[in-house]
């Protein structure tokens, strides 16, 4: 009997409501990056704008050309990223409400129950949603393809959220089981970015959040249920919230800060500070962007290799003040520190 999409109405987008089966959580295979997904991506493009009225039908169309779950899931994932927009108005409304009700669990649950049907309706009619809608759609399309996926709720981190402090649960993504192994992905962040200054969603597919290795994914995602870190050595929520800010291209290029370990760095003027990072190969176009107020200084630092894929750069601040130090490669922002020079 064909699976009906109707029962999903009863499994609405309830924040934190996904059930976790007892299972072994395994880390990702390093061979994912070597797979050619051109055919799966092509199939996803064939059904551009397809209706969400029958999720079973859409899932079948996307997956029936393939014999393995990896390509099936890729076709589902690319279709969602290509066809669903991040709704800025709903995003702002949901973020503000979650922050306001952070310390009132009952009120927060009530908000999520009331907000979920609105999100589902907008997703169905306008192909527009927020993170819970993306995660819901990934889970349901995977379900109709006999692929197990769950919604993971937790803390997403960017330049405007979860920089220090106690943290605010503000984001949802997915874990998916393929060939007995669990992987992490975030269709919301893969689909594009929100320009909060202009109030616009900019659609641009980002490979960085598709089946991302856990040690990279945790740089800007932290689950409420730490089993979904998929890591044996688990970082604490506190270290996550207080670490350097890592951007999409830092994840995508696998160029990540190692030391200092905190976003806020205290230093002394005219005394060099060393920043250590890891990278698969030595970056050829690494730059530092130093920002203080409206003053922006772009520099080309000397990159010094160390052992085991580690590199360091050094900078000296000549005057007191608070600075944003952005590390970039080929013009892309990788990670950021805030440096305070008090002496």
C-alpha cells in the first residue's frame, strides 16, 4: 500500500518533539566528498516548482531513478534546497518569540504548537518556511523513500546569535541514516542566506552543510540532545557558545580556528598575538581584515606551517580598543575573533 502524506498533519513541526530510536550513532565516512552527485542534482532540477500536496508522489519522482539511498537522499535534499525559500518575516517572528519565552517552557511549547500549523500552511502553499519547515520536509520526503531521518533541534550560531551568554535554542536541522550510518545536514543553511539588513533571502546552494563531518558541523550547530553530535569526544555547550565564530566558508573549506579557543581575546598593544588554525592544505590567498568602528584594514599576513595540518599567523595591535579580526581566504570569510586591547 502506498504511504499517504496525510498522517504527517499529525506530526507537525513541534520544536523538540522528534522521537529518537535506540540505535548506534556512527560518525561519517570520509568518502562522501568523493561521490559524484551530478545525476541526483539533475533529477532534482527536473521537478522544479513541483507541488507539495502529495509528498509520497514527489519523493517517488525524485528517488525512483536510483538504487542506493545516498543518491536518493541527495536528490531529495537538492530539491528542498532549490525549491524552498527561507521566509524572513516568519524567521524574525519565530526568533523573537523563542527568545522572549526562553525561560518559560510551557509558554514556549504553546507557541511552538500554535506556530507549527502556520509554518506548514505557508510551506504547502508558498514553498516558503523557516528552519523547522525545512527539517520537517527533509524528514517526510526521506520517510516516503524508506530512509530514516529525524529532526534535530538546538543552537545555531552566526554573527547575530549565540555569541557567548547562556545560549538560545533557535534552529533545527536533520540527521539521516544511510547504509546503517548516521549523517548530519542542514537544508536551511544549504539553501541560501538571509540578509537581515535588507530583509531578503538570497538563494545559493551551499555544499558545506550536506552530510557534514560532525567535527565540522559542531562549529556552528549544537543539539539539545548531545547524542546528535555524533561525536565520542563531545565539546561542551559553553565552549561552543564562547568559541571563535566560524562561517559557512570556513566549514566548506575546512579552514578552522584552533587557538585562541575563545571568541573574545584579551591582549596587550604592541605585543604580537598568534592565531593558529587547521587546513587541509596551506591557503594561498589568506588575508586578515581588522575592523574598529568604521575603520577597516586589510592585510596579507605571513602564514607559517606547523605540523599535522596546522598553521599560524601573527598580528600586532598598535593601540588600545576593541577590534574584530576576520580571517578570510580568496575573499571568503572563514572565522572571526573579537580582540580587546586594554593596555
